[in-house]
C-alpha cells in the first residue's frame, strides 16, 4: 500500500482512510490521488465496508493540489496538464458513482483541491476550527472541476462569491451555506465523527446504496422521469432482504 494513504482495518462497517502527507499539508499529488482511488475500488468490492470515512493526518485535512507537480506538468505542455487534471477529475467521478456513502471528516484547513475533495464527498463533518475555501483565483488559477459539485451544493451566487473572492470561511459559515453537514467541537471531533459514521454504517447497506445511486441519477431528470426512476427503485427495494427483515421486525414490534 502507498505510504501516502493509510487505511485502517474496517471497523463496524466503516473503512477509515487517512491522507498521509502531513509535511505537505496532505497536498494532492498523483500518488495520493491514485492511492485514494485504489482504496475506493477496494471498498466497492468489500461487503464489510458500508461507509468510507476520509480524514487528514497532521494539522490540516488537505491544503489542495501539489503545486510543484502541477507546475512540472504545465511545463511539459497542455496534454500533460490535461492528463494531470483528469487524474483528480476521475477521482471525483469515481466518488460520485461509488456505491457506499463517502464522508469527509475535516479539521484544520480544507483549501482549493482539498476543499474540492471534501465537497466531492456525500457528507462533510467538520471540526469547529476548520476553514474552507477556494483561493485559486489569487494564484491566477481556477477551481474548475470542483464547480461541478460546488454548484450542486450551494446557491449559484454563493458559489460565485467563493470562487471569485478566494476567501476562506469558517466551519459555521460553511454549514450555513450548505457546504458542511455538521459541525462538532474540536475537543469532541474524533468521537463525534466516529459515532456519526457508525450510526450511518448500521443502516441497511442495500438501502444506503440504492438511496445514494438514485439521488445522483435524478440530477437533471425531468419530473416524470424522476418519479418513474423512483418507482423502479421503490419496487426493487421491496425485494431486498433488508426490507423484508425490517418490515417484519417493525410489524412484530407493533403488535406488542
């Protein structure tokens, strides 16, 4: 396994994945992105993994893309730059199509591509000292691929403000605009995030997978199409063991 990603054993249905370049503030280079992608592939093939949790080692979640690597590819020409950009872009696509929910646990700074990585997750849990932002504009750059997720999570005018001012915002503000789901006190962050993802992992795996898949499949669908897709998933869910067991248990308890 790559030294830049540590994956603990899967515990209670949760695969814990840590970005492990603390000396570089967990900057995203090709090696780290490839290792993350491999962890997701392993999770997809592992019935014991019901939720994936991504953390960052050291003081920060992730400071963004590795600028030294980006500069090197830029010097190599446009084809090399496009290939390098799509390495991260393909990870974002993989995360959205991943069956299991992917949760980001953000402490410290999540900036630029690091904020993009958090935004690409299905849910973001943040320490109250966390900071989020897209400062690329200050370097004459653009948070380009991130916009595919950002404009789906926050209001268009808010997205515009974030990407054009380059300002960092607090965890509280990030939650207010819809970029973050929950904020926990720094002292309780580890315990709170662990409890949250375990509770999620305790849900029926088939229901989690069907819910995530349908939610994203409805992106851009018309009303009638969305209803029809929902009906198909509804019917399919009734055939799962989780549904049959869950309903039977509920009905048995209601008789008491």
